[in-house]
């Protein structure tokens, strides 16, 4: 029975170098035409299943490990490499014109690229054009990298009532709602894009439907509201007390809300047991 061939480290590293080069070429091309970060993160742009951050991670990791791999490749091929280097140096000395021209050609490309001079600047401009072509009204965030803002900051910067924003998110059934939670974190927790969270956050229709649903509660007492909501008055009272709301059982919700710096709908939500969001903050 023939013995299995001995593992060839040299061939293994050579194959790795080939695969790494292919991966770096592909990731480089994808990142060349990918949308700018503000757009890619806002709509969670994907290509072949990977987000732009994912492509950047692959490109960066393989670039770093390629340096290590190149060291091993040099180690296994040191004799061949050294002989090749010496022969080229000797040939270069004999062919000074070719050596000077190749060195000059490389230097010219480097300088023109750094100075951003055509035609090399055109390559970068084409990349910018392809990246910006992804940007439109449906993909552009109202604020660059808005996904990093908290709900409170986003509402403030976009002139949306924080109360309405939190109410809309809660009515949309989202998890992890908190005024200090980042838009991007809420999106990830609910398997949505930051853009989708922002649209739900600013949904005036949902908010108005909620207001209309409980219209008239402001003139009701705790007992009347409890009866309307089909909740035991004792449970409603306990929920209000546990939330730190000061009230008189004969007071109407509007008065209770004003004395506690809340809105009638806040009191309704407290009675329903929906007064708190994650993090313990009242709506």
C-alpha cells in the first residue's frame, strides 16, 4: 500500500498566495464601486450577501495576513528568490537604460497619482461617481451617519417630537426602544435597516391613529379610563403609583398629566402597562 504523499508546505503556501490575490482583487473591485459609508450604513447596502463593512473587513484581514503569507512564501522560495534577485541586479547593471526607464516610469505614476493628475485622477473620479450613484432620496440619510445617533439626538436634529418618535417606535412593535439607544442598534435588534427604523420613527400616521383611538380620555377619571380599557381599577392605580405618578382618583387624566408634566396618552399607556421602554424611561 502506497504511503500518502508528504505534505508540501511550499505548494500549500503557493496556493494560498494565489487564493489571497484573487480575494484581494475581488474585494478591491467591490469597494471601488460600493456606495459611500453614509449611504451603505443607512440602507445596509449588500453585495453578494455582504455589507460594505463586511467587504472592508475581508479586504483588510486578507491584506494583513497576506503580508505574513508573503513572508512564508519568501522563506520557502528563498534560494530561488535570491538567485533571481542577483541575476536581475546583474542584468540591471548591464542594462542601465532599461533600469533607469523602469524606475522613472514607476516614479512618474506614483507622483502623478499623489498629485491627483489625469489620467490617474480620472480613475478615482470614476470610483467616486460610481459610489455616489447609489445616493438618492430613498437611500440618503438626513444627517451623515445618522445610524450612530440616539433616538433623542435624531429626533432633535430632524425636528421630530421625541415623545412622538418613541411612541411611533413602540406602536410599530419594535424591541429595544430607548431614547438613548442608537438608531443602528435598534435596527440591528429588529432586523431592519436604520432607514426603516427612521421611517417608523417619523410615522405621523401611526401617531395620529393612536391619538384618535384614545381621544376623549383626557376628560375621564382613572376609574372611567380603566373601565374603557377593560382593566381592573386597582391594577391601574397600582401601575400609576409604581410609575411615580401623583394623582387623585377623582381627577381627570388631563389634570393628572399636567401636574406630572406628562400627556394624557402617557397616563393611558401607564394604565395599560406600556409606560416603560427598555432602559426604564417613560415615554
